[in-house]
C-alpha cells in the first residue's frame, strides 16, 4: 500500500520551491509575483478565499482529499436461475432474487497532493469484507447463473477472430462449459473469482487489442480466476484531479481529470465523453436553488445527472434534499437524441433503461437500474421473477444544500450480461438475444449520527477566528520584507509553520474511515 501524503512534507517542499523562484505559475491561472522568491499574494489568495475562511472557522472538518465521515456498505443481490436446463433449450429464464450478501466497504484516498493551481490529486482504494451476521445467506451458497466466462470469451473471440472462435468454443464446451453455470459458489461469483484456467490457452485469439479495459479482462482470465466484482476489491483506481474550491467555492469537488484525461474515449461523441461533476462524495455549498447535480460514476462509465425530488430530514437534526437520477440519463436514444453517442452504432442501440458498457468493461456487460426499474418493458418481459419498485430499487442522493455535505447515498445498479446470437459460433448461433440479469448492488453511504451534530453546528454559526489570525500573520510577514523569508534560519520555519497550519486545518487527521 502506498503511504498517505504527508502534508508537512508538502508544506516544506512548497516553501523551498517558492524561495528558489522569482515567479510561480499555477497551471491555467494567475502568475503570482514575488519579492526574492516568496509569492505573498499567492498565499494571501489561498488564506483569504471564502472556502478557506469558512473551513478554518468550522468544526466540520472535511475536504475533497478526505474520505466522507460515514458508514459504507455494499449489499449484493443475485438472480438465481431456477430452470437452467430449460434455458439451455431456449426457454425463458425464471429468476429468483436471493440475498442480500452484506459487505463492509472501506474507502481510502491516498497519494494526496495539492497543485499550485489549487487542484487536488488523489487515488482511491476500496476493500470489501463479508459480514455473515447481516447477510441473508453465506458466501458458500450455490447459485445458477449465466456462464459469464463462456459468454464473454465467445463474444470477444467472434468479434476479433471469427475464423477460430468456433473451434475454441467447441473445445470449451467439450470440457463441460455450458450456457448456464450450475452450482457456482457465491463468493467465487462475486469477489474471489471462478476457475477459468481452461480458457488460458485460447486467449491468443483476442489478438493485439491493447485497449485498457480489454487488457484488464485478458489479464484476469490469464490469472485463472474471474469474478464479476473481483477488480473492485483492493484495486487502486486510476488517479483523479479535482478542484479544491479554494478559488471558486461553486467548483469544489469538480473533477478536472481522471486517469490523465479531461474527457473519456469510450463513447462516440463529445457529449457522452464529458467528465462532469464530482465523484459523489462532495458537492458545492449553497445549492439552495435546487439545481441539478452532476456525478461521474465509474460503474456506469459516464457522467450522470441528478434532479431534485423532495425535502428530507436526517436524524431529526439536519434538513436536506433528496435527488434522483434524471429520467433522460438512460432514455431511449430514439426518444432523447443526445444519448445516441452511447450506441455502438445507429442500428445497435439499446432501448430505455439500459446502457451497453462493453467499451469500458471489455466484455458484453449492460448496466441498468435494479430489477429493470424504469426500463423498456421488453427487457422485463424477457425474464420471469423481477419486480421493480422505486422505493427499493431507485438510486438517490440526500445532501445538505448549504454545506454541500452528502448525508446519504444509495447507488442501486444492476449488472447484466448481453446474450446474443454469434453467427460464427455454432453454440451461440441460434440463441434469442436477451439482456440477462446477473446481480444488482445497493452501494450505501450514510453520514455518522455524531457528524450530523457537527453539521448542525456548522449551519447554526461560524466558530473561532483562525482565519483572521492566519491573515494577520501573513500581513506582518509582508511588512517585514520578503527578502528575509528565505534565509535559512527561523524565517523558513515560519513559512513552513504557516503553510502546514493552513493545510492541516483544512484536512482531517486521516484519510481512512
């Protein structure tokens, strides 16, 4: 595990760098002039910015580089196929929802650093621990599910190497692989991974496709195990750069780039490739006008909009607002034309309520809301056993609009596999196309009740005068002359002390919850 960023080290390095240069250029922003290397107006701009002043005076200590102070859980529901042999003969799947399988989710942010343009860099890491006491079942439960490895392998092989795909699939089916995997252990399906060692010798059929998503899939197959959620557990996500909000508080938490990109490259249009909004852990303060919220979500591989739904009250203490995903987010592209760029082709568009995420997943996965909530009836009619209910299956964000603090976030998405006829593969040639449900997850965050009291205090009043003290210190240093700041005596320590105090008072003591 990489170490957490040491803010004291950052402060010392920043001070020394400032002393060595005559000007400091913050990327995409103002050049801060200095006298003998010390950019007074740069630090004054930081200290006197509205967000810094507000945070220095508040006990509500949380910023974009912290993990939200609350409880994270991840509950998984599995669609068990109760008629597997009939499905393999062409019958409609009959599904039984089982679960939840409850996992405690631990979130970390690491390698945190602050840039001179006041953006913040960090990476994220999530780990999941099974809790049998809160689960309706065991990880040793056995289920029947679509054969994800076979479907994924066959679909990709038929696309990139159709001449050899049929022989490879025939070899796999001769070794016992079939359309429905029977008696799969729940823990293997989710995080541990199912045995896919027999696929290794056929991976060369994937050719030289070097796309990141496809390579991750190949690497997972090559490891000998494949699970639908394996790559989520313990993996370091690609780096984020977000706006700290220190220059413009309405920009706090806004993603500047992800994986070094300021727009995605998965989709067929600029609108669909936009990276908008935050990562859902923080929103700009003073959202009292009920404007739409924007979130960049890696499960859906895109940015999504949330719209105001209703007012709410958290623990009878904090008044907030509930937002739900905007209706047009997964609207049929033929009804809402801006969604056309999410299609892989004009004649290959899915209907309302589902999204083909194969460009970012590598395999033929389709995401939807839980139980095909708000989806085109065609998808619900293709299977038996799903019962969508908005109260149980809707994604929602509850947040406090004055501070922008997230109170509760329930993200409920369904993972489906796209089963379709493959003309070059005999085993799949005569199949009827179906968006086949596999699992859905309830990814839940809730603010800790003790933090709700601090949030109430933040709303009631502003505390202390730390910001005034910091400003006064800077003024006195400026009056004493900048030339003396960079002598290697007490003055460097003064610079170090001020910068460290500023950074530490903006951050919590740890980025681990």
